[in-house]
């Protein structure tokens, strides 16, 4: 009997498919992926790959972004229920209301948002480029949606006020400053790496605030041997694999787990390839405008 990994590999070959996985996916899903990365890295990667079929192991907005950037490809998500609570906190109507309240302001939209919200925005950003994106708008008043934590991180870095929407990532909210302090006391030599989706008290304890892709590159390049990692637990698989001589201490590993990211399993990836399900598409009228906001980000 063939293992599930072998069955996936065979079907992937037959379908001419490629599998990409976000850094927060289950270890075994990351292990069978052709590429792993953060949302910006994966969107870029998908657009350059020759494959017509992409199994996107991540949450829905990520697959949607890939579908917007590569409308000619078949983008599959193995579980259509793998959503993002932060993305669900914002609607296109809410953005239109904010624009009416602040005429002339530019809307910067974190990619963790639905396609119709991106379509209402001037430009998108990810956690790795949010500071640069806002900076590129000069002195314009900026409405930042939906993540209040990433928005306040950007505001702090640039020393200016932004109009923040009150969205947040429930997984990163469960990472507390007391958890970080406890690990710092236990491992005083360790560097603290935190994701900007963490709340301010956690961010203030960090030595480096980085997207997951940046964390992976930073850990490899750093002379440090020990790190405290304040983000979703799944990143530790890649950090440990890529840095065998280094030690990583995840903050609150039982609670810093995104249940939506974990909905993608090996079985569901196999079923996706068997049945070519579930295709993610975006209506053209929304995709066109959302693509503009994403492209403006990619140009920066
Ligand atoms: S970790 Fe947070 S932002 Fe990322 S998919 Fe899960 S809920 Fe959404």
C-alpha cells in the first residue's frame, strides 16, 4: 500500500500540479510542499511557476490572492472552510464608510482581507512590506485595515498617526507579554523574534519584529544560536529544519495555533488532487480592482 505522501506525489505529477504551503501549515503539509513561505513570497512564487494547477495550502484569502494574480491558473484550496477570522472582521462596506468619513485619505489594506476589501483599497501590504508601502504614500492621510496591531507597528516605525481599523488576529492575541517574559527569564541569552500581528506589549519585548519569511532569513543569517519565537507555532518546523545547530523556543505553543491553518491535512490535499477541488475564483469585476491594489504593492 502506498503512503499518502506517495499518492500525493503521483497525482501531483499526473495533474502537472505544484503544492505551495504557508509557514503556519502542519509540519507534514509543509514537508510535501514544493515551496513554503509567507503570503507575499507565495503570491509572487505562484505567478512565476509554469504549472497550471496550484494546490494552495494556506487560508482562503491567500488562495484568493493567488487566483487574482494568476487568473489563468487553477488554484485549489483543500478545505474551503479554512478562512481567516481577521479577514472576516472587515467588509467592503466598512471601507467605503471610512473613505466617506476621511475623504482624500489613502486606504492601505493588509493582504489578510477579502478580495472585495482589496478592491476598495488604494494599495495592499504584507507584514514584510507594510512600513515601505505606507512610506510610499508620502504625507497622505492613511486608513489602515484590518489589523490594528500591524497598523500601530507601522505608525510607531514611521512616527506618525494612521487611522486604524479595529481588526486583529485571534491567534497572535493569545501570545501574551507574560509568556515572553517567562521565556526571557528562562533563556536570557535568546533573541526575541516577534510577528507585528502581536499586540503592543509583546512587540515592545521583541528584539526583532519580522514577517515569517523575514524570520526564516534572519535566523539563518544571525550569529545568534538561540531564539524565542512569538508567532504561530507552525513556523518552528521550518526554523528547526533550516537551522539544525540553533534552538528555538516557541511562545505559548499550546495556544499560539491557528485552527484555520491546521484545517489543511494531507488527506485533504490528496482529495483536492483527486477531485480537482475546491477551485478558488474571484469575480472579474472585483479581481481587476483588487489586482491593481496588489500590483501597486508588488511594484514597491
Ligand atoms: S494566524 Fe491569524 S491572521 Fe493568520 S490566518 Fe490565522 S487567524 Fe488569520
